[in-house]
């Protein structure tokens, strides 16, 4: 039975942004929109006794492509609409060599320890190989959300789904 769900943010909770035909993250609150799929999924799982977390790489902060204020505005949207136990961001880039930037499991490990979560009751849902690697390194189950922009062949994940409802049975147990 799943009691803790970690979500990647961009592409799972909110829509990605297509910029010059590249798939990227929103850089301003104007570009930030929550996915319908997530809204419906959330409404089903939030009634259960399940802790929800967000762990998100936001390297555009380090790259000076987005400022903290815009990220805070997006965070305000999440906190006003949803009840996440905690939302963590890694604002670093590869060169910073931090321990939190996915595919490293730093953010997941931190939350697992802080909230004393059982790993076998925890899943991480993401749309990138970095999410899957991070989840695997943290020792929890991984769910790859397959989207038109991200078919990543050869990924080792516990589940591959094309919408969040395909894993609802893991959470509700039916
Ligand atoms: Mg993502
Ligand atoms: Zn970091």
C-alpha cells in the first residue's frame, strides 16, 4: 500500500513549456499552468491518508533564466490549491555539484529521513530519466509518466504509465 507520493513538478503537476521547439520549464508565473490530469488525480488521492511531496530541479535559477520571485509565485499557486507536506527545489546546475540535483537522490533522502517514511510505501512519479534514477537510488518505487515529448527507451522503472490514473490502484488498493 502506498502512503507517500513524491511528484516531480514540471510535466507531472504543471504543463511543460515548448520554447523554440524544445521542452522546457516555465520561467514565469504566466507560463505556469496545472495539468488537468494532475488536478483529477489529486482530488482522488488527497482524501486518503497519503503524504504528498514535490521534488523539483529548477536550474534556470542558477542559469539566471528565472528569478526566485517567479518561482515563489508558482509555489504559492501550488500551496494555495494543494496540500503538499513539503515542496523542495534544487536551484543548482550541474557545475555546482550539489547533492540535491536529480538524478541524485538528495531531496528524496532528506524527506524520507525527515518524515520517517517507509520506502516500500513510497513512490516517485516523474517524466524524466533523472527522476527514475533518483527514485531508484533512494530505494523507492518509480513511476515514469510517458508523454509525447519524453519517450525514453531502456529506462528501468517499476511502472510506465501515460496518465496518472493508471496507478490509482496502487494507492487505493483496489
Ligand atoms: Mg519533469
Ligand atoms: Zn541542488
